C-alpha cells in the first residue's frame, strides 16, 4: 500500500482551548508531520459578538459552528512560534481576514515572520463575513474586496522592495509625497491564496493572488467553479497554470461530501489541485483525540 497520499494533505489546527494548551498543540503538530501531513494551517478572528445577524457562509442554516468564547490566537504569532520548533513543516493561514488590519501592519508581520524563519509561507486571505468585527475596529464592511486588492499590492511591494512612497501631511499641513523604508524584507517566498469562491473572488484570484483556497466546497462544486476561474484568468491575461490550487474540505475530518480519503484525494488531484487541507474539530477535547483523528484519516488515505 502506498505510503504517500495521492495529493499532499495539510491540517487546519483546532483552537487553543484549555484542553489543548501550547505544549499539547505542538504535540499534535509533531504527530501530523510524522504521519505525513504536509502543512499546518490556522484560522483568524479578532473578536466575536455574543450574537450577530451576519450569515455564516459555510453551514446550511447560516449559523457559525463556534461561539464568542472560542479562543482565536493571532495566526501570524502562532505560526511564528510553531515555525521555531518545527523546522521542516510548511505553515499557512486559512484564512487571515485581510481587510480588518492596516496593510502596513500585515506587511511588517509577514516580513518579520519570513526573516525569523527563513521559510516559505502561505498566506490565505479573505475579507470575512462578520460585519460586527468591522464595526468594532471602525472599518467599513462595504467595498472590502476593492480594499483587499489594493492591500495585496501594497503588502507585496513592502515585503519585496522594503519601501514605498506615501502621501503624508507636510510641515505646512499640505499633502506631500514621501518615501518610507520598511526593513527587513521577506527573504523567503510568500504566496497569497484567496479564500473565496464568488465571481468577484475569482477575479481577485486571477488579478492579484498566487493561488486559490476555496473553503468547504466539494469536488463537484469545484468542478463547476474551475471553468469560471479559468475564464477570469483569461480576462486578466493571466496564465491559469501559474495558480496554486488548495482545497479546504470541511467542516471536520468527515464532512458529508469531500472527506479526506484515498478516493477523494485522487479526485482533487485529477481536478488539478495541488494540496488539500483537512479541518480538525475546533475543540477536539484533548491532544490524544486530535492525534487519533489524524491517524484515522491518514490510515484511510495513505498509510
């Protein structure tokens, strides 16, 4: 029996509950790497309201599968900490809510992480679905895709060139153009993967990203979306083959469709995807339960 999966498989980590403290989280990551999982991914929220009218896009009833007390550790801090202790594992965000933060701050964090780890990073990005989070930080929920496109261009310029010209207030309170430096730059490759699958999202992938990271879409849904992404690439005069395609199945290791097993992994590979991410339960209860889940999925998929 093959000891390699038909397509590389990554793991979206659980939340850092009291039942899964840092040492146990590291134990889960080490077990995943030993079993042959290629990568580790983490999600993102800044803060959550007890109740919201915003519709969660990945459940049938629009209700989120977590509550306001679910702990979300800052994703870039968590990945930097993990990288220092796991030198050969690939890390990524799935997804960082790009437009909740100033692009200069994100660029500084990414460049610092790259400089400290000297390793490639996958930054899955999106604009989120929770209007309340935008209200709290004083940013508009509307036109966030347009802001995301501008932010991606700004972040790329800062982390690769180490500087950018900005219009700022001069001594006489009149606007002036001034060049700013931001060092260090990112010494290792940083790829940006867009996490949405709407027509607007596909245009963003084609025009501004290195790849696509659609969340919780089964194989048949992806089969229907891929021609739309190809058309978006044609419109943007972008070679579709340049994109890295990463499918995030879910929720959990046993979703109704698209679960991680040998047959489905072959299906994702045949569609042209380069990697699949499996979500562990948000609260597995213990590191042992999380590791048992990893082993069960690996056994039915490649071990």
